[in-house]
């Protein structure tokens, strides 16, 4: 751990100072030390927030809470302070989520804005952004919040024009029997101007379709749009949007001419998005200098987050957060950066190739 802890003591030194205490009290004090380090709380500030004696806590940490007649006899944490600390920590734990939950972020709000824009402008909106920055989750939340006039279709490979028509009909709870023309006529009647049709992973339509098949899909969508100018939003990665715009320029021509809005959500998860998600789960943003030790390795949480965001995306961060919450709950502790670094170490260990033991 960092030697610049606001309590001016390292974790090994703290453990030595409190080794005479009851194991439960040792655990409480170590958890308090970790929390104070990550929130920048001095001993006095922590004691005040927890409702305990700052003087007594300072003496215990300094190793001077001793029998005045026999200074070699160190006192344990007083029962009243132990009980208060336990109640304080339990209160934090009870308020802590045990699973990663959806958090409104700048990116999710931009997704909502563009869904509303597509509906209100009654135009196709082509929304793009890097893989794993929260597009799909935000679209799902938007569709859940607007169930009566929003239809979310996740495109699958090989769907083709008929498969696409059937998927839209199923989302709208319309009969799916008959030819593509029959389905199109049914859909045109139901897709009124107040409705919004969302196609997530739009680029997947090109993966196994022939150029002619892709053109049929685009003509189906154009026919649905032209019926009553309903809103449409096409969500795709930035790389794939560039590819299909070039390779399928002619097939997309009609829809692209109708859709002037092409919002970009970014090339990586936004730092402020990650901050919001972590804060909602009890982890304030770490200082660049913060270091944590896990399984014999030293980590810098700020570096972990930056590397994961740029190299792997948001899911890689939220999965470690989920793991960290699990580790904290297992130890009956409020989550700290120590737990997330433990999660990082465990993921790295699981990814590593086992040592060849045939020569043992």
C-alpha cells in the first residue's frame, strides 16, 4: 500500500501495532485504514464520521494505548468502540450494492437524447461508437422505459429481409406469417409517426448476407420509414459503420440521404462514465498515486482503469467491479480499491497459462 496514507502508517506496521487485539477488532481496524486511505480521511476525520473517540483510536494506532502501570501491556479496542465500529461498518455494507447495477451516465443520456431525436425528427439516426461503451445497455433501458412506442431489435447474422421483417413483427406483437410483402404491409400500418424502431448491431446484417440480400433489407426499412415517417435509430460500432458506409454505399444511399443525424459516442468509455459507475457502487475515483497490494503484487487502480477502458472497454471494468463486490461481501466489508485490485489479480491469474509440471 502507499506509504502516504493519511494515518501516517503502513498496513504491515498497523498489523504489528494491533496484533494483540481480538481478530474481529483487527479486521475492523484494517477495514477502517483501507477506507480512510481511499477517501483521504485522517484519524480524527475517520473517528468523527464513525462516531468514536479520536484520542483512543490515535493511541491504539500509535501503540500507546497501554496499562499506565505496565506499559508492556497493550489494551485491546474498548468494547464500546468495537461495537460502534461494527455497527458503522455494517451500515455501510447494508447500503452497498452486491451486484453491478445500471447507472445513468453521460453516454447513456446521449443515447436517450438520440432516441428521442429519432422519434421527434421522424428521421433515421445512425448512432456509432466503440464496442463495449454501454450502447446496448442504454438502448435496452430506453426501450424498457418506453414499451408502448419503442421497438428494439437486435440484429443477428443471416437474418435477411424476411428474418428482419419477422423480428420487427415479433417486437411489435404482430402476426409473422406470410411473405415479406405481406409482413411489410402489416408493419407499415402499425409503424405510425409516434413510433421508434431501433436496430442494434445494425452492421451484422452484412456479415452473411449477399450484397443483394443486404439491399433487400435496406429496401424493407426504407419502405417502412416512407409509410409514415416513423423514427428509426441504427446502432453500430464506429469501425463497422465506416466499413458498411464504404462497402455498401449504394444500398445505404436511400436511408443515409433521409438520415442527417450521425452521432458518435466515442472511441472508448468516457472517464466520467466510469467515475459515475464506480461512485454509485461505493468507490470514489482513486488518486493517481494510490497503490494497493493484492496477492503479493502492487497495483495502481487509476492505471488499471485507464488501461482497461482503452484496451478492452466498459465490460472489462464492470466485471472486475462485480468480482470486487463479491469479494467484499464474502469478507463482510465495504468495498474498497483493495478488493478491485484483488479482482484484477484473480482475473490475470485465471488468464495465465498453467506452468508445465511434466518435469516435476
